[in-house]
C-alpha cells in the first residue's frame, strides 16, 4: 500500500513539475518575443533619427568613439 502511495505521489510531483516547466517556458517565450519587438522598434527609431540628422549622428558616434578610446587606453 505504501509503495502505491509513493508512486502516486511521485506521479503527482512529476506532473506538477511538468506543468511548472511548461508555464516557465511560455513566460520565457513571451519575454523573448517582447524583448525582440522592443529591440526592433528601438532600432527603427534610431535608424529614423540617423536619417533625419546624419551630421549630428556622425558627431555623436565620433564622440562616443573618442570616449571609448580614451577609456580603453587607460
């Protein structure tokens, strides 16, 4: 009798763990989809700003490059 209860409990735990894993997988998938969507929107916004203000964008990029270069050289 105890062996049967143990097997039932193990099956219940296994089922609950499977349900939890599926739930975590769905949440992770939604998070990845959301992050991907946000990244695409952000890239599109940045690209639009670069096209509208190419000189300003080039100066910002040069400034950031200079800053990174100074930080690396130290």
